C-alpha cells in the first residue's frame, strides 16, 4: 500500500470514529451521579385502636407509618 493511501485510510478512520464517539456520547454514556431512583411512598404499618365505643359512635385512633425513598414526592 502506498503511503498516501495509508494516510487517507487512517485519516478517514479517525474522522469516522470521532463522529461516532460524539454521537454515542450524548445518548449512551450516562454518568452515575445523574441517576436518581424514582421517588415513592409506601405504607409500612397501620395501627387502628378504638378509643371510645358507644351504641351510636366509635371513636378510633389511626397511626400510619410511611416510608419515603427517592427524590421529592407530592401527595395528592
């Protein structure tokens, strides 16, 4: 192979590889610091205890334990 042809093939390879790296870098390479797990709330335990029971009324005390994980969560 002549030196001119080898240089042309090498230059074309470098240009194609650099374009591929630029295109792949935007979509495929994600740094680990950018990943955040999705936020969620979960109810782990609910205690319901009667306080006062009459013939027409039942008054109860409800205690719910909620676990929060992830980012900001809004309750609707």
